[in-house]
């Protein structure tokens, strides 16, 4: 870290503490642009090797070369937090980034969703992910690249298909259903009415012990189910699925709180810059210029945008909340909400109109029209891509006696059909590790019902 940045960081941290920010220690590190891109693409400094990350890296490289993407910082919550700054950024840019990271760190420590997942996954995910990556490298050495890659293909294809309402460290299903011994011998409520005319005697409860069905209820945690119930997976293969699932749990709060979190960090970097009277005037002005670029609702050459900038929306909402309800109320909201509660409860009609938010529809001929400006429609349009971790809602409905795995796409609650070509490809990945037929009941993008099947050898 250069001397100048090293001098700014502790003074910004002291100011942040003075203004009431509460966070775990943050380890800042200056890194080259190439390293920053790798971290942004992989999601972690060291992560399991897979070809899909290389594809993402190429896409990111192309976007950067075209001037469409520039990464200023990457921050990983934990205790301590890890934050990376680009070594070629200006002092002003890295000053803004340091202030922004402190806002993220405060959010991560105090938001209940982050706290819940931190309690389950621990506070050292960066080191833990590196250890998992090392174990997978050992598996490659022992079992071969092709075999390990086939397992990773399936696990990473299902990466967001977890049930974040369950526990990370979750035991298998009970071997047997609830027995008669576990049911109270006398139900006081029914006992009062059993003698009334027309009431039939309760049937005798069978003493026979039958195995519980698998799954006992629709199971939406596909990674967990395959790790525990795939009939032929070896231990190292199950470990791969559980490792991907653990990382997915870690990333979920970042996904579910993106607008809140980026907005909170942006609000605080703006406020810290305003109150950092120790900054040289040129550094302050350049940092504020960088801030205005961050919160721009659309690109400079455009007059409107068809996607929401989470920095702009979140920053505008937090400013509105602090102005109308005060900073302590803002801290309470930061603690209690995720993006669903934040948008539904605190994006009001007046602010939506001020920000020019609307719902659009794209027609087959390429024409784009405003479909709605109603505040409820705007809220739900913002939140729709965030439902169910951004992926179709699919559950395991049945495990047949011959080992066939039956999946159902809950398209009614999901509100969308599937791209059948992509769904078939994912199903083939799953079949390679399930090693029995896999069936998916779904609908296409036009609402027509389909049954897709993947079997061994096509």
C-alpha cells in the first residue's frame, strides 16, 4: 500500500468510528488489475478450479477493453474483512473505495441476514474456500481432471439451487416417519367430542414400521439432496457438492441485500468524504467526481436506462430515509431488512417518480414500451430477478424405487418457463453424477408443459 493511501485509511476509519460505524477490522491490500479481475470473476481470492470461471474472465476482459466495465474494489465480509484496492487507481479513487468498504463492513456486521449466515458458515470464508480448493486440486491429482470436472459441472450448474431457509449444517432425513409412540395417546380436544352422535371411532394405528419417503416433502435444496442421496457418489464427490453449497450460502446475503448494501456503502462513502476535512482539496474533488459516476442512473451517452443501478437506487433511498426518519431509523432498517423488505416498505411513489422508475416491456419486433408506472408494479419488477436466488424454483418431488430422480419446476410461483435447451444441458450434468435417470417436469417460455429426461448414454 502506498504511503499516501496508508495515511488516509486510518484517518477515514477513525472518522467512521466517530460517526457511529461499527464493523470488524478490515484488511486492505493493493493488488494489480489482473488480480482484481480474477477475484471478481471467481468470487473469492482462491476458489475451486473450473472452466466456467475462465469463460467469465474472458467476458470481463472484453467488457473492460471496450470501456464497459471497471472494477474499483472487491470486499469479503468476515472477521477480519478482506478488501482489495487496485494499485493503479488514483489516490482519490482509492480514498473513495476505502470509505465505501467501511460502509460495507458496517452493513455486514450489523445486518441480521448477514449475521445468520456468518453464524452458520463462520467468519473465515476466504481461508476456508482456499482449503476447499486445495482439496479439489488433490482430487484432480488422484482421480483425474475429467472426472473431477464432471462433478464440478453438475455442482456449479446447480450452485444457486439451495434452500437458504434451512441450516447450512443440516442432517439427513429421519430414517423412519413419526411413529404411533410419538403421538399423544389422548388428544384432549378430540376426547371431548368422541361420544357425540355421528362421530366414528379413530382407526387403529398400525404398529408396522415403514421407511419414510424420500424426500418426505418437496425438497428445494438440490445440492444438499444430491450430496446425501445420490446412490453412487463417493465421499470426495459428496464433499464437492457440499463445498459448492457452503459457498452458495456465503454469497446469498450479498445477493439478497445488494441494493441495500451498495446503497448503504455509497451513502457512507459520500458522507465520509464530505466530513473528511483532512483530505487535500484536489483529492476531495476528484473523489466526489468518482462518486457522481458511481451513482449515475444511466451511462453518460444515454438518456434513460432499462436496468436499475443498485448504487443509485440504494443511495437515493438511504438519503431519503435519513432525511425523513433520521439515522437511527436507517440503522434499524439496515439491521432488519433485506432487499425485499427494503424495496416494498421504503421505496415510495414520490421517490419512484423522482427517480423516473417504470416497468417496460420488449416486443418481438424489438419495440420497447413503458408498461406501468404503478409503484407496486415497479417494486415487483425490481425484485423479480432476486426471487429464489435469481433461478427457477425447482424441487425434488420423488425418488423412485429404481433410483430415478424426479424434479418439478414450480412455474406457477416462479412466474416463468424454462429455456428447454439450457434445462436439458443442466439435466445431463446432473444425470452424470446421479447415475440414474433424471426427469424434470416443467413448462417452456410459452407456458406449454414438458417432461425432460436425461438417461445414461444420452
